[in-house]
């Protein structure tokens, strides 16, 4: 909606922009954005939602833009099970119609008292992000920076211990499953090396396993809580707010009641996609673009490494690579591909060559589909 309204305003030098919201007979919500601007020629309409495409009139008149906004809007609409269409004629204005299957909810009566704004936090918490996956590490760091935190990162347990000893942060977000030193061992080393009276950082696990193992590690490994991957901006904000208020860090859930995503077309959790697409880096880039590019850069090399391990019959050492692929997939909400990676991880760890070959082929197909979806969403050819 932001993109559609911004376009209508940009291309309307005189006249008006009209935004209407109605409910259809089928129970969908229809948004209509209509303007009296320069319009779009018929030959440009057919390719309007393709990446990097701009109407000839807009380009000729010097309007800015990359030609990605509408392609991303269309991809997000498709992911949510909706439709986005355009009608226009040159010099005759444009009309964009967006329909979404949004569920109706009961109105909530206002108490008359405004809730405290989560953005009023003045303290900038210091956070260390520990994750061997460059995709996961970069994405969580960008989310935290967007929330006003001072962020450092470490790719290994050894680096994490050194960072904490050099300058203790207030919060450590610790990946559990890392090669060499895993998250639990790293946490125990940090706790053992923290001198009496020295600042004690809160350590919160980042894990793809929501319960069971994470809860056990939280009580016996010196951790203060856990977040379920993929980390959500709302959960990170709540965690930072708790630190700013100097309250105890408790378990911060990253799943809604029932644990089901709102939509899952092509195995993508649309709630995660919306979360990433709405957040920006300090340079103004969408986190969806940042995460998507990193996943597309990192995952093919991981798959090649796993393929070589299977061919060379060195299966167990490659299990952590499959775990990294799973983390990559979860970061962009690709639950189907992540489940495939988990099954491959299990087969590799159990040294089951037959199962590993089958699961590798399944994961490769799932990633091919994910790659096509991501490229469409972030406007790559």
C-alpha cells in the first residue's frame, strides 16, 4: 500500500489521489488507489509488474525509481494469496486494485489510555550476535541496529568468548549449533571466565528447535532464555526493552498461538516476508533484499559442499553444513526448504548414505523453487 500510494502521489502533478477500502462479497478486503496523473500507456501495462521495468513516460520525464517497487509489491501480494491489478491509459490517470484475504476481527474498545511506545527507549543496549551462518548473523545484526542497539558479531565460539572478555555486552544472542565450540559450551566458558563482580551479560539462545533442547540448555547451560529462529523484529524489540528496563530476561516466544504461519504459498511464511520487507537497513535497503541476496550467495556453495561430501562418503562432517542451509532458509521464512535441510542434516549425522542422497535431491529441488521466488521478490533476473 505504501508503494502504491507513493507512486500515485509521485505521478500526479495536479488533480487528486483517491484511496478506497471495501469488503468484497467473498469476504476479501479490496484497496483501490486511483489518481489523475500521467497514466500508463497500454504497451507498458503488460510488463508493469516485471522487475526493473518502468513506463516509458515516467522514464522520459525524469521520475526517479529503480523499477523494483511494483514487482516486489506483486510478489508480496501473491505470497499472501491476494491479487494486484492495474488499469490505466496515457494522460488519463491510473487505478490499482489490491485484494487480500484478511480475516475479520472483533473491534477492541479503547481504555482511553495510550500504551507506552516501544520506541521511547533512550538507552542503546550493547549486543553481541554469535552465529556461524553469515546470513543469519548479518540479518539479526541489521534488525538490532534498526532497533537502536550497538551491535558486534562473532562467527565462532572462540571469537565470542574473546569479545565478551574484551568488552562485556549487555546481551549475547547465541546460536546453539556451531562447529567446534557449540553455543552451550561457549556459554559455559563465558560464565566460567567472568570474574566475581564483573558485568554478567544476559545470554539468549538462538535456535531452530523451539522447545525441549532449548529449555534444557536454558536451565543447565547458563543461558537466560531463547528465541526461536527466524528471529522476529517484535521479539528482539521486546528483549531490548526488557534489558532497558533492567528486568529479568524470560523466555521470549517467537511463535504465535498454534504455531502456524498465516500463509504458506510455496513454503514461505508470509509473516516473516512481511516482517523483512517492512524493515530497512541504515542505508534504506529492505531487509528482505539483504537476506534474500545473502541466501542466494551462500546456499549454493553449501549445497556443493554437501554434494561433495556425499560423493566422497564423508557424511557426518557435512551435517553442520546442512544445518547452516536450514538456518538460511528459516531466515527468509522458507519453512518447506528448512524442513528438507533438517531431514538431510539427520541423514548425514547418522551416516546414512542412501537417505542422504534422497534428501539432498529433495532439498536441491526445494531450493530451486525458493531461488525463483526470492529472485522475483527482490527483483533479480
